[in-house]
C-alpha cells in the first residue's frame, strides 16, 4: 500500500474535491474516536466528559484569506501545507479537568500523531481567550492508499466557548479594531469565566466526595 502523506507531500494532491474528501473523512474518523471515548467514559464513570462536539471544514474564502495573511499564494499545495485548521473539531466540556482528560486520552491513541499543542488555558491569549488546542495528524485508509490529514482540535468548557463566540463576533464586526472599553470588558469577562469554571469544578469535586446517604 502506498503511503501518501497529505501534509508532507502536498504536491501530490490532485484536486480540491479530493482534498476536501480526505479532510471530511478525517473529521469522521476523529468524531467517531471521540464518541467512543465519551461512551466508554460514561460506562465506567457514569458521566460524559464531552457536552457536545462541533466540526466544520473551513470555507474556501477563509482558507484563501488565511493564506494571504501568511503571505502565500492560493494553491492547493500551500493550503494543505500551511493552513492547519481546514478540518476543525470543537469539543465542549463541562469542567476544565475534562479538557485535560480528553486531551490525554487522544494523545494515547497510537494511530494519532500529535503535531503541536497550544495550551491557552495555562497561558491565555492577550485578548483573554482560553482554550486547549491540539493539532493532530490522522491516517485515512482510501481504496488504494493510505493518506494523512491534519485536524485542529479546540477543547474548551461551555463557559470558555460562550466567551470565545462573543469575542469572535466582536472581532469580526470591528475587524480586530474594537473600541478599547469593549476589549477591556471582554478581558474582565474572561476573568469571570475562569472564576466560574474554577468554582463549578470545585463544587463538582465536592459533590462527588460526599456520601449520598448522609443527611446534611
Ligand atoms: P476562525 O475564524 O475561528 O477560523 P494557525 O491556525 O495555527 O495557523 P494561529 O493563529 O497561530 O494560526 O493558531 P491558534 O492561535 O491556535 O488559533 C487558531 C484558532 O483558534 C483561530 O482560528 C480561532 O478559531 C481560535 N482563536 C485563537 N485566538 C482566538 C481569540 O483570541 N479569540 C477567539 N474567539 N478565537 C481565537 P482563526 O483561523 O484565526 O479564526
């Protein structure tokens, strides 16, 4: 079986349709892996670490925009090589501890190669953005060959996702030049999100440590 790696031998990628087919397959592969992990976790620990999953293929317009920002020509070769989030999966968890649990479970899977990790929870962005990003390389078995595709995983809590959605909307509306008081308020809200996440996690841990048959 011929081993063709999309990220490394991008020149062999023939058509846009074929590329999108591969990235779509990568989303399906990783989606199934995540569902299995969630089901098994539910079976053993009686709860789901994943609240919900959103996946998407980046639009051609956004791909072209990103390539332009990076200073590359809009070619299929460049897009496969330089745009890391053509296939993206957002995993929304209840608690911060679930994020690291999921990340660890994924990194233990032999067929997945971890290309990079960005922990914006430990090191939030200047904007206040918090999320855990993993760039992974996934094998796809086609009818006559094996190919690989990059998938960007963004793992975050419900509260982090709520914040990121509004901040994204604001950034988009003002094209990155939002009024200072809005930026400052967003940073304050990011602090509240962190506080809420920490308190909810502590509450959850306390609930789990208390016996159920005792009167309080
Ligand atoms: P969009 O419109 O969401 O697709 P890379 O993707 O690795 O080449 P970068 O910027 O170094 O480029 O990667 P990073 O920091 O991991 O960010 C990737 C994605 O995370 C972004 O994709 C956003 O979806 C999200 N993100 C990063 N920073 C912020 C932030 O400050 N606020 C919000 N709301 N989201 C953020 P895109 O393509 O930049 O944008």
